[in-house]
C-alpha cells in the first residue's frame, strides 16, 4: 500500500492513499500526480487509468482500488504478509508480498482558488473572447475582403490556427495550475521572459482599451434625454458643414464636405480632436472623460479584487446581456427599410479576392485577435479549473460561440448600414467607409437616432458596448494578477486587494494620455503597434517552447493524464508545424506590408512609426533579456543551461517549498 500523507498546510491536514502491487505503475494522488505525468513522458500514449477506470488526479482526492497489475492473489497477500528478515525493512514474501512506500509531503502553499461553477469559467472565457472587435472589426473586414467568400479563409485559419492555440493554452493552464510567468519553470525555464512580456502587453492594452469604454459611457450618459444630442446641428460644437440628415429631411443634399451631427458630436464634443494638431501636441486632459474612465476602473476593481469568486459572478450579467441586446438590435434592424441591401453587401461573395494575399492575412489576424491566445488570460482562467475538467470540449464550445457571435454581429451592423444607405440614397460601400470605433460611435449612433424609441435603443446599445469591454478588461487584468501572485506568492498572496488596487491605479495613470484632446491618436498608435506584432511574436515563441522544447509527446501525455484520452494526430501536427507557420505568416506579412496608419484627416508622420515599434519592442525585449539572465545564473556548461528543461524525474514537478519524506516498510 502506497500512502501519501500531506502534512500541515496552514493548520489543515489532508490525506490520500493509493494501493500498488509490486509494480511501479500505481495510480497516485494529490500533488504526486504530476510525477506520474513526467515519469511516463517517454512511454507514448498508454492508458493512465486504474483498473476501475478512475483517472489520476492532480490536487484532488480520489479513492483507488488495487493497481492495474494487482491480481486477486496479490490483494490477498496485502492482508497478511509477514515481515521478512531484518525486521521488515523491505523484503517481500514469496507470494508477491506488498511493499508500502510512505510519502509525507509538507506543503507551505495556500490551496488554490477554484471557480464556483463550471458556467462561471465558460462565461468568463466567452466574455473575454467576445469583445468590441467582434462587433466592429469582423463585419468591416468581412465585407472589405469579399463578403461571403471571406468566410472560407476565416474558417480555415480558425480550424488550423486559432482553435489549436486556444486548446493548447487551456490545457497548459489547467495541467500546471500556474499563471503565465511561473508556468515556465514546469515547461522550459529559459523562456520565462515570455510571461513578463505578456504582462507588459496586458498593461499596454489596459492603457487604451478602457478609454473606448469611457467614450461609450459618455454616450450612455448623454442618452438620458428626450432628444439625443447627436441628432441636431444647433449645438455649441457644431460647424457650418453640419447637416441634419434625418429621414424626414428630403430637401437636404449630402455632399463630400457634409458632416453629420453624429460625426461632429463624436469628434468635436466627445474626443475634441480639433483641439490637437497631432501626436506632437496632445493638449489637455478632458475632465469629462477622466471621470468616465475613473468610474469604469472603479467597476473593474470591485469586480476582480477578490478573484474569480467575484468576477465569475459578474460575468453572468456582463457576458449574457450583450447577446440579448444583439438579438433585439437584429430584429429591429431587419425591419428597417433597405436592410436587405446591407445583408446582400455583407454576404455577396467575391471569389476573385481569395487570390489576394491580403485576404488571408486579414483572416489569420482576425481569428487570432478574436480568440485571444497569448495574452495570459486563458492560462490564468484554466488554472482555476478542476484538474479533470474537459478543457478540450470547453475550447471547442467557446471558440465556436466566438466565431458565431462575430458572424451574428455582421447582420446587426449591416442591416443598419443598408438602412443608412437607403436613407441617404448612397451605396452601402459609401456609408460603410468608416471602420473601428467610428463605425459604432458615428454610423450606428446616427442610425439609432433615426429609429423610433431612439433613447431606449441608444441606452441598451452603449450599455452593451461597455459590458463587452468590461469582460475583456476583467480577463486581461486577471491574467496579470494570477501571474504575479503565482510568481511571488509569499509577498502578494495575502495582499491581493492592495495589489489589485495598485495595478488599477497604474492602468488609470497610464491611460491619461488617451484622455487628452489628441488621445484618439494615442489609442490608434497603441492598437496598431504596441500590442499586435509583439503578442504574435510572443505566442510564436510559446508554441515553439511547448511543442519543440518541452515536447509534443510530453504535452500530450499531460493531456491524457487530465482528460483520459490522447490528443489526435490533427492536434499534434497543428502544434508542431501548422501553428508556428500560421503565426510566422502573420508576422512576415506585417513586416512586409506595414499598415498605413491614419485617423480622420491626420496622417501619422514617420517618427510615430518608430515610436510605435519602440513601444512594441519594449515588451518583447523581456524574452531575450531573461534568456541572458538565465544563462548567466544557471550552473553547468553553456550548452547545458541553454537546453535546460524540467527534469523528467518525478521530483521536478514538486514545488520548491514542499518538503518530502519517504520511507518504506513491509505490511
């Protein structure tokens, strides 16, 4: 009988026992489970279940009968085997006596937090993956790249690139139960700089992403009035070019110099970009937006300060409410005159565009940023799952929901664009020239103003925008928090609330530049350069480290220990070859065809491109910097630390602060 006796852990004592015969392949328990995973790393896809079909557990109690190779006779010997010579210090009876290995493990770790319900996890992942980009980026890219024909490269990139990366991160986080920094001591320590780079990228995203929610909050507060302020040209911020082009104004002629009330409200009242000549002179901070952002970060803090126990409850509202609003807006949009024009424009396939490289680049980039691997969020969320949770099923369900949501959002957007084209007597292409936030804050806001019950639809629409953004902010900051708490548990574990408060304050101060009169230019710069290329490069290194250094076979054995089945050939090929090629394709295309960055009438000068690349490199530099640090401090020759991987020996899976005592005796 093998007894694993886990000692005191802050006053509590947990015990578990596993029986094994005279063979090493017993079923283990508690924290000894990862030992089995690494111990079998070179044995291929064997079954890791006991004779009763119960799987190995990592940190969760399971009761196990006799071992797979323990026959009835061996079990009988266990009850009455006499001590051998020498006082019973390890000799076995002739009939296959049973040796008992007693392992006493004293862990100083605090028990890891877990999700209250499975739906808390699923809604959190869905809320993270389904963000503002699903609403404004996918519809625009879809019609720009061939309409319905774009769905073919999009689905191919999802199946062979996005979903395998999504599945890989969920499996890594769930097995190793660590954040994006400390997880590398189990995989390949020299790549630990990837975790620090991910945290810096997450901070950059928090600097500008929440500002978009502040804009939406400004719109929401402005919607609580009988007449929406972006429907008239008689306001203090309007110019002579403003034309109130409502459906009842048949005598108004729309020209290329005309501006709508919605456009002037967005650019001259909310952003006030007319007060800034460009990035070289941003101007003062808008106090209205500063208060809106402060309110947003206050909601964020009180949603994540206690961990997944609180954020898992908040997402029941923030992740489900947007779907309700999308359905309401879809029904309303489908009943508007001219809606069919928008739908035809959205879905009409242009097969010739599939011959263009740009279409495949956009499809790869869209699915990658939509699913969101590489930001540390999936690792963090999955680390709070039960060890035997079916993360394979979760990956398929959540990624499918994300893609379907993007497709649904296209109908919501283009039914309204068709209505606007009908009202202005223009083509849908001319109406849909704006992309990004302008599509929501100008075109869609103007369309809402033309609907009956405009105030109601404006309120629920901008509430939806805020909640879509909040889910992603919760997830992004939770990825940083989990990474830092796992890396520095003795310093931060009991001070989570203060650490989260400090992190939120840093994010707010970092976002002040986006609240200036030229803040929209800063948001665009961060979006184009600070996050995209850096995170794709980081994920490329992550896939290489897991598939080539840690080894696909070891990784698949880990999954088999958790889920009870070995990943198929498709997943293994994707992780080893297709996913690296998928990511390398995006990186090369970005370098070969750098985006022409402009916003409104402002063309970004060349020095801003250099600034953008510097911001992006500032996060990625953590990877080579830590490699250099690791090589200087590792023991042995130069070649040994370079290829230093976690030992296949079972003891390598135990934490540094765990004391293990082993002795044997005869039953």
